[in-house]
């Protein structure tokens, strides 16, 4: 490993940084690094400042002078790991273990002993994906019918909940967005130490994380973000003294602060000091010095602020309780009267009476908390899955969110909550009359994260293109339009997205010529009904004005019977399709999606069911604990015909994470759609544009769609969706622009025709978003489809669209006639339909 020695901050720089910290000024990286070097009187002053910040936070939280801990048992589910961290004694090799994993009965025996002694947390610690390195682990799982370590972890967590009532806290290492969704229903909290953002400690030979794929900082930062997107109360932290510089240590704290501000999910931050262990590659490295630990805790407290919960493990501090309390911690972490610290077995936890005495001597009161911190207990949605609510509320004080210390865990069923239907179920009709109750939901200021952090993620488009690029693009559009997707023609394609004046007219003319050759003159439409069965959703998409909290005035849920009634009404009115989409409602049972499809097919066997976005499918499959393919097969067997390719927005995670906060990543969207196509379930494709995006991202989006279509051929159409800004949170926050311009609408629709030529024949324009006049113009610039009659439309209308919720067949035919074209009714899959 290359030496990265750095200059020691001067006394003057430390004094200057202390003055800024004392007056509440924001610190930059250099100033925070200087404070890490504070010693003597300067360290005392640093600790005083940090302690005041902590005390202010505890007063604001309603528990002044309270330092917390969690009474837990430690369950080492497996000590096998695919990583090779050079300081770790927890991970070992198969021949040193009696078995690759603890058996379920062994897990429950530990949990029962803990419950008998009043513990409330079951801390599951395990190595990262051992089956990918160790055949013994793969064999053990196969013999017991588990696909992966995470499958077994999920099953054990459910068993602990049902058999003992202890609350699982899961530390399985690196997880994907989908895996976090899958584990959230079985654990009130999860965690993963960031440790460091110093990539060199992972990438360079001799580094503590060299040879450990799961310790790449970029990967671990993505996990922290994904946990926020999924709404998991999450624990993370830094490990100091492993070879990082002061600047690198500060960088890790800033990275944690960014995630905390953007998503609000980091319930605690651990500052842990390295302690050398025998039989490891780093056994000769000196332990992190305790004053270094105290300075780091204090800087973490100042950088993260009063609302952060900062922890130092009490068994690693050599009895220096007062020092760490002065430094600004407000939590001692998990302490077990039953099991050892299997990660640091040589350092036993203090007795709880001893911990309480040391805490009291420093002027604080020790109180027990649950594995999920009080703020998240009191908030409930979206942090706590409804299936866990009975287990948590049985142990929590409803006023403080802390543990009821006298409460003893008791096993309870882990099951779906009882559905409660009702609310503003007439919103589909009254949205066009009385409208929405307010322009934003009640938790506007918190659910979307810190808006300043969001604004900082908006990417800046590259500079404009040249006239030669524009001319070359127009020639290529006329001669070989699909070639515009090729990377070698990027400049030409981007120039066309920016076309204006005569060039824009020429672009639209070419697109319309291509349309005529591809699909003829008919303007098609389907007679259908939209049914948005629930608008309760806590994902926090920043563009969405449809989602409501359960308690909001405009919130509603339809019962299965009500949905079937609306489908029957649509059939009686001549519809051949119903389109079902809803919010990601945490109280919708995992069987609910298939139940809706079956109910419609039972009531109206001939109705085509076009239902459930990739986001709905991905989250429902994860909550059910099954692969997307298996979930889609269940839906197909229930009668699902096709799926809408919505929830795509822009298939570029750079803009996606600004726009959506918690929606599925682009790769997961592609996975769901591709899997559906492979199962014979076709879909539409969409792009929502005109918010925080730019033409380079549009082009990338079309390339993703083309790639899927080349593999599966499953897209029936492409729908361009202009962003409706009026009530969109990201617009109200001053970050998004007010939708696309008229020029951009024309260019995007024309380019869709050209870029997807030979792949997707049908290009649809949305009368809901464009209005009748705008729709006519798009039909004259490459589009051939009007979508559907809809009968009801709530999502765009909640966002502020002023174009109504329904069109009759006569009205759609009139739009086609205004464009100088005949109209023809179609089926969902673009076959001919009867009059």
C-alpha cells in the first residue's frame, strides 16, 4: 500500500477551525481535518463544542440528558464471507466451523435466551455472500432449500419475530435496492458500516480491504443511498485507524452527512476505533489512539449536527466513558447480557449496571431503546413495515418511542395488516370539479429529503451542437433514421433534439414521412378505463403529485370489489381494456395484485387487463420474498395480459435519483420489463421528460429501450410523457423547470419516431398532457396513436394537467380529423378492434 502521509495541521489552523465551530459556522474539509488533530486544551474545547451540539439535539428530541443503548443478543448466522478484510477475526474458513451456518433451531435458542433475560434486539451479523466463495456454504443452503444466504436470513428473521418477539437488526453487508426491499418487511432496522471512502485502501495491494469486493467505497455508498431510497432505518459509521488520512476520514463523514440529509434514514452513526487482533494481517498495526477517537467523535457530532445519533462501542474504549460522553455521543449501541461480541470477542461488553453508573457520573441518564430509533418508531410510515408494527408497538413507549424496559418480548404472527378501504374514493370524478384539497401533501417538507442536497445533484447539459451536426442529423434522419442511435452519431442526434425554426419543421416532416411508411395514415386509439386503485404511497418520488399519506384528505383505497365494479362499468360502456396502477401502498397485501386481476377476469372474462408498473411488480415481488419472474408468473396465471412500461421516467440513474428518491433503479426497470417480455407479457414503453433532464439523457433512454426491444421484441408502443409541473413537489421546491417547451415537445415526439424506427412501430402522444391542439401537432410530426379514452385519469390531473380525465371515441376521432387523418379503434396490442 502506498504511504499517504499528510502534513499535520498547524496550531493556528486548529484555533481558526475551533472559532468557526464555536459560532456554528459550516466547516469545510480542511477545517474539519484540522479539528481531528486537536489535542490538549484545544481538544477540550472541541469536546465542549460537540457536547453542546449533542445536548441541543437531545433537548429538541424531548429527552434531555438521555443516553441510550439497546439490550440485544448477537446471532452470528454465518462466519463465512467472500471478503478478505485484513483486520477481521469474525470471518473464518469452513474447516474451523462445525457448520457453515447456524441451524434455525440454534438461532431460536439464542433468541429465546435473550428474550428470557429481557433483550429486545436480535442482531444478525454475517459474512457477505459466502456461497459465492465457499462450496460448503452453497451446499448447506442447497440441502435446506435456500437459494441464497439472504433467503435464509429472511426466514430466520421471520422465525425470531414469530417465535420470540425479538426485533431483528440485520447486518448482511452489501445489498441491492431489491434486496433491501425484500428484507425491510422482516426487520425494523438494518446496517452496514461505510468504514472509509478511501478507495486506495481497497484497490492497492497491502490495503486493509484489498481483495474484498464488498468493501469498495463506491459500492458501499450506493448501499447507503439505496437504503434511503427504500426507507430503511439504517446504521452506518466509520472505522478509524486503518491507514486512512485525516482528510479521507473527514470525506467519509461528509459522505454520511450527504446521505443523512438527502434521505433522512441514517438513524445512527458509529465511530469505531481499530483494535489490532492476533492472527490477522494487521496484527502489528497500532490501535487507534483514544484521543484520536474522541476527536473524531466530536468532529462527527459537529458535522452531522444535533439531530444525528452518534455512537461509540463501550467495549472498545478502555474504560474512557467520560471522554466519549464529553465528545458528543448519545448512544452506547447494543449491549448483551447473553452473548459475546463475536466481532471483538476479546473485548467483553460492560455490565449494564456498570454502564449506567459511568453514564450517570457524567451527568446523563441511561435509557433503553429498540433497534429502531425513537424518531422512526413515532413516525411509523414509511419507515416501519406494517407487518412489523405489532412487534414494535408491543415493546415501545408510544410517547417517547424508547423501549418499555419492563416489557418482555413475546412471539407474534408476522402477517399482512388488515386492509382499510375508503377515503376519497370519488377523486377520479371530483378531481375535475372540486379538485384536490391542497397543492401538496402534508409531509412535503420531510418526505422528499433535503431539497438543497437534491438540487446539488442536478446535472448540467453539455454545450450546444454545431450547424454541421444539425445538417448531418437531418440527412441521416431521412436516409437511415435508426442509425441516429449509434454512438458514432451522438452529436448529430443531440443536434436534432435541439432543432428549432426551419430545422425543426424539417425534422417533423421527416418523422411524419417515416411514420407514413411504417404504419400508414390511420390514427389509432383504444377504448379503455384507467383505474388507480390506491394513491397511498410513501416512496417519495419528487415529481409525483398523486401520492398521499394514509391520513391525507385526498387519500383513498379501493376494495377488490370496487375495482371489479369499475371494470364492469367500463365493459358496459364499450371498453376492451382496463389499466390498473396505484401507489406503493404498504398495506396492500402481497396477494392483492393477483386478487385484483382475478376479480376483474371473474366479473368480465373478456376484459384485457393492462396492469402494474415495473415499480409495483419489483416492490411486490420483494415484499413477497420471491424473484420477479415467479411473481410475474403468478400474475400471468391470474389473468394479467400486459403491463404498462411506466415508472421509467428517465432510464439514467444520474437524473433518476434527483427525480424519484426511492423508485427502482434503471437496471431493475429493465429487469422487470425484460422478464415480462420473456414470459410473453408484452408492455408499453415511456419517457417522462422536461424536468431536471437534458437531451443527452433522452438519447441514453432511447438507447436503453432499443436494447431491450432488440432482445425481446416485447414493446407494443412508445409513449412520450411531458412533465406536468404545476403541483409537482420538485417544481414547487424550485428545482425542476416548468415542463418541456413547445419546441421540445415537437422534437422529442419526432425523434421518438426516428430513433425507434424498425424497432417500435407505434408512437403515442398523450392528450391528457398535451391537450387536443398539442396532440394534433404531434400527430403531424411522427405520431400515430392517441392512447385511450381513459374514462378516468387521476395522476396527471393531481399534478395540475388542465386537459380533463376522459375523451369519447367521437372526440378522439375529431382530434385525428383535425390532423387530416382517419381514426381507427384498436386493441391493447394494436390489433384491429370492432367498432
